[in-house]
């Protein structure tokens, strides 16, 4: 098994691996020496020699036990370290990857790499001492056979060669099926996510639920089962073929190859012991090798996934949030495949400028490119053409991560972390709970030790929690993607008539993606989009703000 993943794991744990490997070698050598001691005891002459052999046997048996125990413990620790290192490695690649690449790759494939594939690679390290010890035993037995009789040893090499060729051919066939199962496993993770996230839709439509269970989920589970079972069955059959060759060879040696030679009893006894002793390790070895192949397939899948999670940008060090005077999109464009229209969608070129203390409404029909433009603006997407400028400085791969730190955004597919992850400010709980009170969420959730006590809320309430996070981040540029879509009429009024003017008064630059045309006059300007193009930039006439609703949420939100 090779590849960058294994090389990375070996580099991270090379000393532990060497120690565990050495202990396994000692255990294997001691096991072979036990066979030799037993053979010598069976053919000894004289009471003094027997006593010496007894002490030797005890010493070798003790060495075999201690080295086997040490190897097993070390490899168990190595397995846990390998699992942790793999998860850290994959997570680091995912965190540093280009956001667009992450979207194209898909969450289920990353989750599959973090769970099943990394677990299979880690399991290989647990089985490695078994493979190594039994390989040493088999090799040692072959050496002992060569010492007993070169003729029999040559015949053994021929038999093992035939067995190796058969096993190799079986290996090639089995690995193809295991690879198909590994790829289908990635798709199965996506179906598992649909099973949970689509629970409402499946329960509302019995026909859809049945087809999903049988044609999608069931078929994928069956494909993984069938391909994996076939691949593993080939390994089992090849192991049985290897055992047959061994037993056939035992009969060949006992009844044909060993003739009337000197010390025939010692040679016959030695071969009988060696073969009886070697059968179990050889069978175990053949049964453990499929785990190595499964680990190789999983390692290849992890390599494939992590290679796609390429780092394009330079990572920005944590620093105070940068205040700006102007953000400018100069001829910015972006192209991507639009699945709904089954064609490439082109956004731009877009020419826009944003300044602090300004509220911009971004409006347009579904699929017009509003969210894509917002992702370009905040630096999640790299422009295919044109430039993004921050205070006149071009934003590129070396400073885009630093540029993104100017923004807080609540997209329609936002995620709420349990932890606020706000650097452990001493007054974080107090500020968070004060905001929850103002948003009428204090009876449902609290901030305790820098974390929300629950996230099991309605979508509208979860968006208000996201708003709490945004306020605590206190970034100079805020983006709201249909934030008010899931709010009741009262909170829509609060958002548009209270919160947005308050943010503007604090010098924040705000972009709101919205379909609520009744609130358009509250914006400083309205940017209209159609088919990926900015078709108009309007400046509505200011209106007199009506009275605010008389309840707690209408009060100014503290920070």
C-alpha cells in the first residue's frame, strides 16, 4: 500500500512504527524458535540436554509472549494515532481548500473520507502486527525447512510460487470490486444525508419515500454489499486454495519427497511440526491481507479527495478586523455550470462600489445570479475576470483570506456552530444573552460557556441566532441573503425598519438580497439583476420611517 496518505502517516509516526515493527519481528522469530525447540526436545538424547532445552523453551516462550504483547499495544496506539492524524490531515485540507472546489467535490465525499476511509486505513495498522508476525513465522519456517532439507525446501518454493500467482490474480480481480464498492460508498453517504435532511418530504409523499428506499438508498446499499462481498469472497477462496496447496505439499513431503535419508525421524518430525505450525499463520496471513487491500483502496480514495482539496490561497493570520473606505468590483465575472438550465451560466461583468454607512438591496428573479455575486463580493469565489479592490488594492490569492475577514454573511444555507468561537472574550456570554433577549429568544436558548444551549429551533429562530453571531463578530461589511424570508411579519418590520438603519448609523456597509419590495424604499440604492447581469442601479426616494413596534425586539441591539 502506497501513496501520499501512507507516506504522511509513516512520517508522522515513524518511530512508533519502527518500535512496533521490531517487536513484531522478535515475536515472529521467537515463534519459529519454539518450533525448533520442540523438534529438538522430541528427538533429544540424554536427561541433561532435556533440562537445557526446557530452560531454552521457557525463555523463548516468554520472549514470544512479551514481544507479541508489546507489538499489539504499540500497533493499537499506532492505529489510534493514524486515525487521528488522518482526520486532522483531511480536515486541514478541507479548511484550506478553495470554497468553489469544496462545493464541486461535495460534502458526502469529504465525510466519507473522514469516517469510513480513514477508519479502514487505521484498522490496517491494528492488523499489521498479525500480518508481520505471521509473515515472519512463515519465512522462518521456510528457512528451517531449508536447513532440514534443500530438496524439500525447493519443492516448497515451487508450491508457494504457484499459490502466490493464484493469489495475485485473485487480488487483481477482488481489488476492482472493492474499488467499485468504495466509490459507491461515497454516494451512499449522500443518500444517508438525504434520509435525514429530506425526512419531511419523504413522509409527505409515500410514493417518493418508497422509490427512495428501494431505487436509491436500497440500490446503493445493495451495490456496496454485493461488490464488497464479491471482492472479499475472492480473497477467502484464494486463501482456501493456498491452504489446499499447503496440505497437498505436506502429503507430498511425508510420503514421497523424504526417502531413506540419515536422521529421517528428525527430518520427518521437523517437517510435520513445521507444516502443522505454519498452516495457521499462513491462513491468518492470507485472511489479513484483504484488510491491507481495503486500506489501500481507502487510502487511494483519500488521496483522490485530498488532492482535489487543493490550497490556492495564502492563509491569513488572525488579526484585528480591517476597516475599509471602499470595496470595488471592477468588471468582475464568473462562470459555472447551471444544472437547472443544463448550460454554463455567466455572471458579469459587474461594476459596483460599496462604502461604509450604505445599505444596498440586491434584487432580481430566482437564478439571476444574486447569491453568486454575493459570494464573489465576500471572497468565497475567485473571479474568472475583472478585479476586486479593497481601498484601491487588488484582492488576489495572497490576500483574499485577509480580505474575507471584513465580512459577516448569513446565506440562505447558513450553518450554526454550537460554539460561538469568538476568541473566548470574557463578556461573551453576557453580550450573547443580551442579544438573545432583544430578539425574543431568551426563553428558548441561552449562551453558556461560549456556546448555545440548543440549536433545535425553527428556521426563523435559527436565523435570529445567526444574527446574534453576526452582531458579535462586529465586521464592517454585512451580507444578508434572504434573511427575512423565514421571519414572521413582526420581525420583518424589525429587521428592515430597525436593525438595518441601526447598522447604517454605526457605519456598517450592508448588502441585503431580498424580494420584499415593500421595503425597497428603505435602501440607499437598489441593484437589479437579470440573467447574471446588473441591469439597473436605482436610488429610491427616502421615506419617513413609521413608528416601531412596541416590544423588546424593536430596541437597539447592543454589541
